[in-house]
C-alpha cells in the first residue's frame, strides 16, 4: 500500500510579497504593486538579516478611504455680461464700478428718467399698453411689482379666456366692458372673430379673445394701476405703460463691472458690464476626467490663507475648449471643460474679489472599511491575495479601494486590530 506523507498531501503554494510603489489609479494617486517572489514549494525561504530589515508589522485599521484629486481654480464673480441700452435718449447717470443693483433699483438713467432692474428671463420686447395683453414679458412685470409690495390683483390662471382690447380702444386701461381681472364674460368656447371679418376702415377695431398659456401674465386693469403707482414712486412718468428699454431685466441682483459709457452718450450703445453678486469657483478640468463629477457633489476649496470651505458643484460644462495659455500651438493640449462650484457667503469668501484656489474633488468614498498598507498584501500563485500574520499564517482576503498607500480588505478572520506583516 502506497503511503503519502503530509508534506506531499499539502497543496503547494507560492506567495509573493507586494512592495509599495506609486501609480495613478483612475486619475487618483494610489499605489502600484511591485513584487518580490518567494520560493515555491514546501521549503520555507531562508530569512537573511537584510530580509528582516525589510519586514515590519502593521495593524488592520477601520477607516474611511476616498479617491481625491486636487485641481487649481479661480474664485471670483461670474463672467461679466455687457449691458446695452434699448431706450433712445442720452445717458444722464451711471453707477460706479463695483456697485450692486437689486430689484427695483436704478441701473442707469436716460434723459434723467430711471431705468430700474427687474428680475426674470424675458426682456420687455414690446410696448405694454393694451389691456388683456398676455405673455411672459407681462409675467415678469407682474411678478416684480408683486415682489416689490404692490397690489396687482388676481392674475388669470392658465387656460382662462381673456378679452384683448386694442390700445387705441382703451388707452387708460380703465374700461368697464369686462371684469376687473381682464377675463371675459364669454363662455370658454367663444371663438375669436374670423380673420375674414375685417373691420371697416371707419370703425374701431373690435376686441378679441385669447387663452392664457402656462407661464404667461395678463395685463389686467389692476396690474396697469399698479404699474402707474410704481412709476410715480420711482420717478418715471406715471402712464401705466411700459415700453422697450424702460426696465432692464436681469437674472438677479447684479454687480457693476466696467463702465464704458459717459454722461451725455447715446443711451442705445454699450453702457457697462454686469455680473452676478455671488462668487463662484471656476475649475478647468480635462474632458477625460469630468465623468466622475456631477452637479450637487460636495468639494473642499482651499483659500489663499489656507482656510477651507465646503462647496457644491453647480455646473459641469458641456463645451470643451483647448487651453493654449502656455503657448502650445501643436494641438496636443487636452480639451477641457469648466466646472463651476458654488460657495457659502462666509467672511473669508466675502473679503476676496478674485483669487486662485485649490479644489479637492472626491470621486469615490468608502466609509468604515478595514484597511492595511498595500505592502502587506501577498499575491498568491494560484490567484488572489492574502495577508500574513507575524507567526507565518496566511489569511486570504479580497481587496477593494486603493487610496493613499492603503488598500481596503475583507475576509474571514480579518478584524480591526489584527497584526500583519508588511514591507517597511
């Protein structure tokens, strides 16, 4: 009967100690795996004094790992946008550079008449003088006057039928042929007059009925009265009529940048530049790296005084451009996108007008995981990894995230506080 010794029955296992090296993992600083091959078979390798000096003991720790990359950015106001006048006349007053102008305040004056700021997304593109006029520009006027504290009455809801009066038929906006809110007494099914039924040249044009669309405002008698009261308050002619260029519509409060015009210039030319009053950080990012960044992600911004503030990604640009600021005209410079980060209005941020900053982006984070130095990993010849206890016992492990010289591990028998051998 053939007998088999215990040594012959034991599986032959090769093992390799992994040394620490440096490599970029997914654009983030991590650790490469250099390898020292130990002797295959059952014979334990001979330990020399030099080998002993290279082996140390590490402790399995429970920690948080994250892949971070830090990029340079610029803190400042948003890109300045030009302001061009839309009302004929002469410029008689302009703000000083650096001034902030909020809703209802005067941005400049034409023929000594204020041109105030309204907030919104649609400029006044026509004269608003006919009761029953509907549109998004009317909504801008209604919303701003309401925010400024004026009683504008009830605005008809979307789907309501409105009687529109030609401007010449009711120039004061005080007619009484319809309800005070501008709605018609006709049923919702009443159709507008046919285009073929044109009025006689000697007759006054008749009113028409239109349906209010979602997002539209309606120039009601109450809104016209509110416009008149507001005009008298700010120093404009109290006509109840608003024309193109009577107000300057902006997305919000603005900060005046460069002022190009002078008193006495034509008011329809370039007047000034304005930007948002909120400071943000602009970061150029290689197009190949921006895929890990999303709107709403949290970042850490380091200011010039080395203080830090938490920010949030606000916009990830979609238009790539090549940075040739270093004089590279070969076309080898990587295409970049601009990532915009919003910041809280802290004292440290408020005192800076423009400054270079460092922005730390975290693309992945694992909380409360077990980790060891990468040098503690052993690559097994049959595949996979293990860690070795000081007594020589091997424990098979699975690896997770690599970050900053550490590697996430898991496996039976691996707990926080376990001592393992590692390269020194």
